[in-house]
């Protein structure tokens, strides 16, 4: 294998987006820097209002990152040591990490073919200690929220949406982040709407939670000199908020391009690999386009040799991570998630990707499977 193939299709190309927005961003950076207005300013308030309007919720609270959005939501809802929180084992490690950081225990439930938590299995994971469910809208596809909310209501549980990968996705016409007690978003550089570094935002319709979260992210301070309770320092900087304001204007167009690319992949690859197919209740944003195929590792290597970068989200499920060993899980506990982890591959998908590049990826995948004469097994 050529160890340094010329990359023709990058997995992400953050520089390409910056090039388009450079003038707007530099102008704003200069304006904020000249004023020296960096923290908890009107620029942040403006982003919070714009983001809340976009998600059709009453309130939004800018925080340091998506992990803090989850952690602070858990704290605001009073979840603490001794409590259990149900979530999916195939998410990014941060979902479970935030539960552990809040002092609680993550309890995993297997997923379905759309990579989202299987609501039919939630009931059997509920104990007297369960306080909340965190469905993850993985790859930008919404989880089955109605069913999850009915279970939560019946058992008196909070629902915190991990919408880190799904900014702009809709469930039955409603934006994700508007359905649970809170919606937690990441603005990390790899997300559909990203700032220039770490960033996160929480959405809610609950005024009491909103007011608590405003204080929690700022040391528990009521004002400059008075502190109501112990809190944290997790604020979204003004420069990042300003970049968020600029980019929010483009988000729907970008998400539209994600969907176009997803449609191209789906149309041309469904005969050789398993592709995601939208369910009737969802409008995904395809943060990731995940295929499943036989000989996945060979395929990834083959694509890289032809200058095409791909990634695996995620090769080791959370319950099998060393960090999770004290939780007592073992291999074969979550068969669907574990089987998917061996077969999934995320293809490049971002607004600046050209049709020519998408076709290059399609052609290479088709050629891999025809060369190898691999018979697809639909697992
Ligand atoms: C599903 C999910 N949850 C949580 C996070 C954590 O977000 P952040 O990296 O901004 O802390 C991420 C992203 O990294 C994610 O993909």
C-alpha cells in the first residue's frame, strides 16, 4: 500500500468553508477584538436568540462544548450520584462521559438499524434509580422521540436529547432539541454548524431550567458579586458566538447539500452496501453518511489507496471501552451495536464536496466490491 497517497477526497475540508466566509469572519473578529468584548456579551445573546428561533424553542444557552451541554443539563435536572441514566452504547464517548461526570451511572440499551436507541428495549433497563434517558440523534438522524417520550412520561423520567450530530434535523416536522427537557448541541469543528474551536449550546422551553443553566455555566453567579450555588465556567466566547451567527444563515443550504450527497450515495450504492434509508417520521441532516459492508477494513484501505479518506464512527462501542470496565458490561451484551461496529464506514459528506468527488467515492466502492467479487450479506 502507498503509505502517502495523494488525497483527492478529504473526509472533511474545514479550510474550504473558511475560504468562503473569510471576509465576514475577519470583519467580525476585528470588531469584537477592537471592543475587547469577549465574554457574556450581546453577541452571545444574539446567537442564543437566533439558535432558539432556529430550533423553535423559547431559550438557548451557549456553553463551552457539547459535552458540557449534556453535563450541565444533567446537573440542572438534579441528576447525581446513585442515579442511572439510559443511553445508547454506540455514541461518541462524551455522551456516557457526561453522565459519569455528573456522578451517575450510564445504563446502555441496544440500537436499531438507524443507529438510534431501540425504544422497545428501554423499559427493561428502567430501575428505581433511573432518572433520565439520553437518546442520541446519531449521524444526524432523529431517534424515535414520540415512543421515548411516552415511556419517559410513564416512568417519570427526564429526556435529554443528545443532538450534537443533528443540528437542523426534524422529527415529525419539529426540530431536534425542541422535544426533550433540554437539547444538547456541539459546535465542534466536525459538526454541521461549527465554530472555530470548541463550542456548545443547550435548548429548552422550560424557564426555570433556563435560568438555572445561565447560572450553572457561570460559576452559579446571580450577578457579578453574588453566588447562588456551586457552578462551573463553561461559556461560549463572543468570537465563537459571532461565528455561529454568521454560519447559522448558511446552515439550511449546507444541510440541503448534505441531503443531496446522501441521495447520490444512496441511489448508487444500495446494490453493493447497506445504506441509510429515511424513515417516514424523520428529516435527517446526515452529519455522517454511514454505510455497512463486508470486508469493511479492506474497503477502507482500498479507498485510501485511491486518495479517499473515510472514518469509523465508532469502532469500539462505549460499553467495551476500558473506561467503562467498572460498569460490568461484556462482549455480546448489545448484539446490534456490536455487529454494526464491525461493518460501518462513514463516507465524506460536506457542503463543499463536488459531485465529481462524490462520484469518485461511488466508483471506487463499486469497483472494490466487483473486484473482490464479494457477495453482500445484509446483516
Ligand atoms: C453524539 C455526540 N455527543 C456529544 C458530543 C460532544 O461534543 P463536544 O465534542 O463539543 O464536547 C459529540 C461530539 O463530539 C457527539 O458526536
